[in-house]
């Protein structure tokens, strides 16, 4: 796996324009319960946002610790119990291992995802399909890391995949490409179950156009792709970008926003998670750091609003530690326009700041957004909870929220439910 530049090496000092709304925080009386604790047979260390099949079953991958990586299914049983079973074990070798993002379905119920390691070309990673049958089987769609110089097709996919209406898949790699700073790729299905990779963009220009994309892409109705890079850009703190399809298979790349790189950037620094749209076409996301003046900061939730050919950034919430810190997972809207998400750190009174984190809700009103901490995770030797959420949240039909954590005291991870 290629080494990543340190996310703390924020070298430049140029500040960028930003919008800032006042926010407040309250702590809710929501109920959280652990539904399932992962163990070696099912897989250890779940990552990414769980995927629901609409019948109450949840699907995902485990990829932490380099131990027993798997794709899993969790199903509700009698008397509030949940049952887990492995669908596939990812083993070191040509089939790919270390999945680090959630799965997606196709219309036939097959699952698709990526691994950052393994594959045919020196641990360049793979894109894979899990074919639904009596026994699930893996099919490698593409091996990354091809080419003797620079792995020009990309190396180590850093997020999940997304389908377009024609059945093509899109994703990013955080390494490789002609300049070694990562790529955006398309996988197109062909005859005899083959897939062809097309390189849509290789990050370049000494990082000014962004470096190291890690989240999954977002696709709009016109076929434009949106994403983030964790570093690079004009100020070194990462960017939001757009790729627009044109004639004859060409794509046009645009930087929509440059985050700043100094400690305590008010507009945030180092975006990692996916972007989401609201009904008006505004984009929402999170940064891992930034927000608090004079410090590294705990991260922010932001909105990008289109205005002709430009986009305006507004900070919706700045995390302060007790209310959460270091958000790096996708956000979720409810029907009323409230935002939900998780932070991998922060929280009040937890055993270890690195094994805690929160689930939160952001509610708009009167020109401000109010944060409600739905649950503060607490992982420790005497805690019955879990810690370190590793993905976003999903709703069930009753309005309950579900997610996974990478840690419990024995290090295996858990599925949790939050009831408002």
C-alpha cells in the first residue's frame, strides 16, 4: 500500500473565504443499545455504513486490524436478538483484502465494493462483486496497480462504488495515477462478464488540484460526479471537486472549493467523507479537522451552495470536543431536512477519547443549526457500550437509526441502534 502524507502536515497559511452560522448544542435522551457484537467467525472491525435490503437485513464489510476481513449479513431474530453470518472471507492474495468502505446493491441483489490491498498487481487493490446464490461467491471485476511506472490506472481504491443509470461503476483510488496522487475511475461492463476501466482523472499539478481522494463519489441526475480530496488544493487542506461528462467520453474537472490548511481553519480542513445533496442542489459534507481558532480543531459540518459558476461555503456546525470530534462519515437527511451523522472521536466522560465518538442530529431553524447529541459512545473495560463509529447512519421504517462501531473493549466492533 502506498504511504499517505501526514494529515497533520498542514503547511500553508492562506485563509479562504467562508460563511459561518451560529450553532447551539443540546444532549438528547435517545436510547442506544448494542444489537450485535462482531466476533472472528463473522468478521472483526466493521467499516463503512451498513446497507439495508429493505427487509430488515443489513450488509457490510469488516476490514480493521487486518484480521478476518469479511462481507457479512446481520438479520433480526426473535426477542430482539440479531444473528450474523459471513458471506465471504477476504484473504491475502489475488482476490483482494482489507475492504474499507460500505457495499452497494445492483438490481439483482448482488453486492459490489472495493479492497485497498491484494489483487493481481502488488497489493494494488480490487473492485469486486459478490454474486448472490445459495452460497455467495466473489468475482474480481478489476485489479488496480497495473503498469510498471506509477500504477497509472490507480492504486488502492479508497472508497466505495456508485452506479450510474447505464450500469457503470465509479470510484476513486488514493494512490497511483500518472502523478501518484490518486485517480477517479469508471468501470464499464462488457461481454462475457468482463469490465473495462477508464481513467477519468489523475490528480496532478503538484497537488493544487487536490491529492489523496478517500471518500466515495456522489452522482447527480445529469451524470456529474462530486467528491473530495483529503489534502492538496490551493491551500493544502483538501478540496471539493466536480467531474462533468462531455462529448466523446471526455470529462471536465473543476475545483468547487479549497479548504484552508492552518490549524484552526474556521471553514474546516481535510474532508474525508462522502458528499450528499439536498433537494435544492446544495452539497453537504464534513471535515476531519479545523473549526476552532488557534488549535487543530475538531472538524465542521459544511454546506456548499451553487451560485452560477461559483460555490459558496457555509459552516453549519463547528465541533468542540464534548459534542463530538473528527467527523469522517457520510451524512444523512430525514424528510424534514434534518441532518444526521457520527464523529469518530469526542464525547463527554468516555473511557478513552479515541474509542468514543457521538451520533448527532443537526436541525435548521431561524438561520441557525442546532446540534443534538443523540448518543455519546463509551468504550471501556466496564462499559456495556461500544466506541469509534466507523461509518454513517441509516434509518429503518420506524425512524430508528443504525450504525456500526469499530471498537468494543475486546476490539471486535458492534452494530448499534438509536431510538429517538
